[in-house]
């Protein structure tokens, strides 16, 4: 069973910083890292929407925006669910097939969109590839509870105090150098 690592932490950029450091460290060792980085889009200091960046294709889409009218929402912001599915699902399938490591940023927000996205994320979680996931630190988040219950999953709580050493610890766990 492949090792899966979840990183939880407060809202803000420290999870993204830690994740980017982990990706860079894995790639510097010659590993192929596929997956998605989630980002917030702001306009005049107000949250306008969300983007996804595909680590393999280097393409970025805006899949949620205040201008999108949709029943599907992330944090009350409309989601272009067709665009999200067409971008995310093939990317996850390619990651499962070809990557050495898979990264999914803010899985809880993505999981809340459509059944097809939920299935693709679930299939990826159950794959035999090592995974690094980031999640909001919400104790009642069902996605977080589901991930914690998977076999071989380690969840780390990222804090301002451990932010510099956690990427190194995650790398050791991914390589099987540190037990549960």
C-alpha cells in the first residue's frame, strides 16, 4: 500500500508554501510529481474565485468565480463544473498512471463539487501511488475523516512553528524512512 500524507493547517499560505517545498524536493530527486495546486483569486482584496494549476501540463484554469452562476458552489462562489471535470478528471487519471507522486491541494473544497469529481478523487486516493494532500483543518470535515481512516495515511498538522521542518519530515515518511 502506498503511503499517503495529509497536511492540515490554518487558512493561509503556509500549507501552499510547504506543499511547494515538498514538490520541489521530490522533483529535485528526479521524481515525476503530478497533481493540482489550488489557489484563491482576489480582486480589490476580496475573494473573487478559485483556480487550479496542473503540475504536469502547467496549465491553469479558473473553475470558480463570483461571475459564474451555478448551483454548484465552493464557499458560496459559483463553479463551472463542466470545466472543472474536463480539467481535473483526466489530470488525476494521468497522475495515477504515470506519476511517481501525486499531489492534491485543498481536496476538501474540490470534493464538495460534483459526483464525478468525488469519484475521480476517491479513485486517486485508493490508487497505489504515494500521495500528498492538503486539507482545511476542520474536525467535522467528512473528507478529512475519510482520509484519516484510509490505510497507510499519516496526517500532519502544519503550524507556524513546524513549517520549516515539516516538508523534510513528510519526505522521509513518503520514502518509508519514518514509521507511523
